[in-house]
């Protein structure tokens, strides 16, 4: 009889483990710096893991390239410098960030707010120091 009660905490821990998991929800390699030809800018769009918005994966577009970034994931967009690049994301609402690209690295954090039918995406430019600590727990989505 006591063995049945001992298995309840174990089963509860197994069921709740994905909720409290930290790190990559996407399947892929941990964060790696992207290589780019000289004279280009690299824009990292990353999304720290958050259980509340884990089912949402709207496409983020920077320049002419799009990527669906899952929770705990990131994507590196390599764009030509000396151009203005728009990064956009859209679900029920849309958000946009405009970057006057220079040959350096930019970081944009994707967050979600509450919406009526779906979460509202937000793209927030982040300084390199803060982004470096947050993006280290993200993984790149492998095709």
C-alpha cells in the first residue's frame, strides 16, 4: 500500500517536468555565432523559452528571409550592410523593427503578450550584453 503512495510524487514530477524545463524546446544545436561575409550585418532573432506561448510559432521576416522560431530557439539573418532592414512578425497583431544595418551584430528578442484569440508578438531590440546571456540557452532549429 505504501508503494502506491510513493509513486504519486514520481509520476507528478514526470508529468510536470516539461512545464518547468529550461532551455531549448526546439530540437537543434545550442547557440553558435553565425559566419557572414565581410560587409554584412547579422541579426539574431531569439525567443527564450516560455511555457505560456510555447504553441505559437509565427514567421519572423527580416529582409527577404523568413523563419518560424519556436520557444527556446533563435535564427541568424545575414543581411547586407548599409541598407535599412525591416524585421516583422504577425499573428492577430503585428510588430516591426527597423534596423539601419551596419556591418555588426544585432539582437532582437521575440516576446508574446496576451491576445484575444492568439498571443500578440513583440520584437524588442536588445543590447549585446543582455542578449549574450539570454541567447546562450537557445538552440537553432535544424531542418
